[in-house]
C-alpha cells in the first residue's frame, strides 16, 4: 500500500503539531504504525491522501451513524453557510435542535449546547456540584469523559482513596474530589455511595462503556446506581456522548429504561461538526446562567452550521425503522465475527450492543477495566495492520469501540468478515 503522501504530511505535521496529531489516539502508537492522512469520505468508506480506500469502522469515533457525506447533512450545512457561519447570537436552528433532543430523550427537559463532549461533561459536573453544594465526583475505572482536569484521575485509584492525577498538569487539589471505582461492581458501588464521609455531588457513568473497549454492564449495576443515587440525593449523570442516538433514539437510557438526572451528548448530534450538549430535569438545568448561578458559556455554542447538521442527522435517525434495520445488520455481522473467531481458534471475546462493538483479544469475559486490560494488545496491533492492508479501517486501539453505520451494506460487512477470517488465520500461523 502506497503511503508516501501520508508519510510526508506526518513528517511536516510533527514539526508544528504535538505528536503530529490533534488527538493522541490518532497517532496510532498502540498499533505500531504511522497514521494515514485522510482526504475524503463517502458512505462507509474513507480515502487517504495516497488514494487508498477503506471500509470505515471508526466513523469519526461515533458521529457517522448515517455514513459520511450524507446528502441531507451536506445540503443543510451548505444552505446554512450562505447566510453566515456564526453570529454569537441565538438562532432558530438551535431552538429546533433543542426541541428535537428533548423530544427524543425523555429525561431531557432542557438542554444547553456546547462544542465538545468534554465541555458537556465538565459543565454537567459543575452543575451537579453547584446544585448540591457537594464536592466529590464518582466515576468508574476505564470510563472516559473527556480531558477536563476532574476526570483525569489514575484508574483504579482504590475504593476510597480519592483521585491520583492521571496526567501531569492536573494538580492533586483538583482530583482529590474525584473518586474512581470499579465499573460494573455493585458491591463496591453500594459501599462507596453509602459512605457518609464522602461528600458526593454526582456519579458520572458511561451507561455502556466504549473507552476501554465496549462493555455492557449488568442491569443490576444500573438499577442499583439509579436506586442509590435517588435515595441519597446524588445527581446521576449518564455520559451518552458515544451512546446517545447510537444505541436508540433515546440512547442507552431508552434501551435500559433508566432515567438519569443529567445526560451528556456529543458526536452524533453534530452530524460530524463540533457539538456537545448537556441536559436534564428543568429543576437542575434552570440553575445554569443567565437564569441560575452556575456559570457556563461558549463563543461558538449553538453554531448555526453545527445545529443545521445536527437537525438533518436527527431527522434521518427519527425515520421509521432506522434502528431496527441497523440492529438486524449488526446482529448478523456479530454472529459472523463470532463464527470466524471460533473456527480460527483465535482467543477473542466480542462485546456488542447495537452498532457498537469491540473484539477483545482475550479468552476471558470482559466486564470491567481489569478484565479489559488482560487483552493481548500486540495481537490486536497485528490484526489492525493486517486489516488495514486488506482495506478495512479499524480503531487504532484495542480499547476503543468500532461502529457500523446505516451506510454499511451487506457487501461491505461480508468483505470485512472475509478479511477478518484471513487475518485471524495469519495470527494463528505465527
Ligand atoms: P470530546 O471532547 O472528544 O468531543 O468527547 C469526550 C468524550 C466524552 N465522553 C465519552 C463517552 C467519549 O467517548 C468521549 C470521546 N471519545 C473519544 C473516543 N473514545 C474521542 C476520540 C479522541 O479522543 O480522539
């Protein structure tokens, strides 16, 4: 595969951009190769600057659930752009998108748009702290909520040991009020939330984990989390930046029948443009400035192009049968993957829910951070490189989710299965 232009761009990029990328995972360090610079995308395929085309299972890390370059989204953006790209003033578009979000996600009575998932989650925990007057944020090992200081704690920092910075530049003072506990562990959850010495404002959780690879927790974990947070007056925040509008129109909360107090959104709701959002009960959201005291702001929040793209995206998702059709395709694809793994006796476990999945290279069940970390990242890296050579673009890390879109038709999925079979055979040969 010719990658000269990507290589020369990467060389240039490293001179002027840290690591040559604008987000670390894109550097492909964990899969032992240099990044390809993409030039265009359409439907379920992406093409790099050297003209190599791939079937895409990254989908820009989630937003592209209806496929790249959807005509409805492009039309909305271009028709809006001719009227101007940003005003820093309210527009009808943001009202329309807010109404669509509130109508699609029943737990959201009011919503505030921001520019990224990180902004959404950091604002949600500030709101929770502001409304409760409490300080401690509980999160879960292996769950990622963006790069705000409060979230960058070393995973597994112990059941009651408060946060240990997970990154230089994050002072102890910031993370001392963040507690990270094991995901999907009801016993530790109960013990922590009931610990009266902890001044807990909120719990923030990925209702389906996607950032340690895909993990669907036990429903007992979710039921206990909702029951205890309601009983103890702790704000329950569902970080649905990845699962929102991915797993159902109403996200994971619709699928699981759980109503959080606040929900964070991102990715899909921007149709590929920079958008985040947080929303929930009026009684909480009305505490946000200017009506309330909890401050949050943003120059480009509610940007008209992003709003127009989001409206076009959500209108596609609200078309009858969208999720059922996607579910059916992914069910078949998942069964194909499992059959191939069993036949090739490659130690893999497939965790899948809807169109979000991860093939872990391990023989044990993956149900939390500790078990996920047992996956063979070297084997994943070899698989990644073999699939890339075969025209399949996977997430460049074992600890990410892969996504199928409505634009993947059966021929694309069949090709991906064939390439997987060939890759698994090569993995076993060495
Ligand atoms: P952003 O700030 O990257 O828009 O969103 C942060 C975020 C928050 N919550 C969840 C559940 C997320 O998955 C993310 C971001 N996801 C990663 C992919 N695992 C973004 C990719 C990247 O960091 O480049």
